[in-house]
C-alpha cells in the first residue's frame, strides 16, 4: 500500500511538472506572457524599490527620480517621456522598453 502511494505521488508530480513547464516557456525557449507579466512594471504606480528591481540600469536613486518626475509632471503618457528623467538615456530606455507599462 505504501509503495502504491509513493508511486502514485511520483506520477502525479511528474504529470503536474509536465503541465506547468509549457506554461512558463514557449516552444522557442522565450518566456511567455506569464513570465513577461512578472517582469513588467507600471512607471505610473510602481514604488522606487519595484522600479529599481525590475528595470535594468535603474538603481534606487534613478528610480526615485522617476517617481519625483511623475509627481511633479503627472503620470507618464508615453514611454519616451522617461528620457526627461535625469539619468535615463536612450540606451537604458531601449533595454527596458518591453517591460515598461503606463
């Protein structure tokens, strides 16, 4: 009986793992929309910590400048507006463009 439970548990884990794996990665190895959602960040509502964690090349100081800019000028209406934030250049913006949401 104990061996049957172990075998059944192992089979269920294997089955569950095979069902989960396709949900994480697309056939070509790229992350699918579930993983992409986890890495996206809304620059109009994110905290400085979230901005720093999710945006490449953006540390706590630059993240704070993003927040100060949106507090002073209102919500971002275009991703390109981030270029107006001191320390955010074209290269940083392009590295993060796919992650940024408004």
